[in-house]
């Protein structure tokens, strides 16, 4: 089976035959390596990484993300409790950002990745434009995932400045960092060309 590929370097459009696994084609004009989209990758790596992220999502939300010692009082709070406390303190904007960045968006990204994997595995030709858009959104949102970590460090710095409390990251933080990293990797391993299966 041959496919038509455009060279990313010189733009030459050329026919490329089927390549053995691990092989790469060279541009017939400039010799640049051609994108290995001749044999689209399987979505299984994305499925495995997304599943691992989903498993880590549980401790990331069930365990305390912040451990606080204030005037001898010890308190631990999960992401959800942190959101609730911020909201009750009238910090509803910060609460909303933390809720979106830490709870909702990571979960929606994982649901989106599973949707892409399942529809791709079934070689579905439904909702292809929507699926391509979902993939673009998930890729673009990747850099936003660190927003709440940044936010949290700002909060910690503020509290430290006031000498009110000592705040330490709780056991949920490494789990949460794992969710973020695995989701980014899962998205990076997804080949969007799989959304458009060849009719052969
Ligand atoms: Zn070329």
C-alpha cells in the first residue's frame, strides 16, 4: 500500500510505499526524513498512559494536597476541601480556578483521551471533525495544567509571608504531578492521523 506524503522541509509531495517497522523514508528531493505517518501508531500507548493517569487521579483527590500547621493546630485538606474553604472565604475566583485546573479539566482531558482511543480503535468514521478538535483542545490545554501548581506556590508564599502557618505539600501532590505528566505523555503519544483511517 502506498501513501502520499509531503516533505516537511522542502514540500515535495511524493508516494511512499509500505515500510517495515522501524524504518523511515527519505525525501526523494532533499533527503530529509519523512514523517513516519505512513504507518499510523496504535492508540494503545495513549490508552495505557491515560489509564495510569486515571488511577492516580483517585489518590490525587482523596489524599491531602496541603498539610497546614497554624498556631499548633494541624489541618490537612484535599483539593476539593481547599476549593470549598477558598469559596467560603469569599475567594470565589481563586476557588473557581483551582476547581477547574485541578479537578475538572484533568478529568475532562482523560475522558476526551479515552473517547479518542475507543473511537480510533473501532476505526470509527463518526464525528471526525469533532474528534480532531478535541485532540487540538487537549494538546493546547496541556500547558495550562501547571497553572494551579503555580497558584498554590503563590498562596504558600503569601501565607509564609504573614508567618501565620507552615504549609507543606501533602501526599496528593506527587500523585497530582503524575496525573498531569501522564496525561501530557498520553496526548503526545496519540497520532491524530488515526482519526482519519484509510479505507483499504
Ligand atoms: Zn524534501
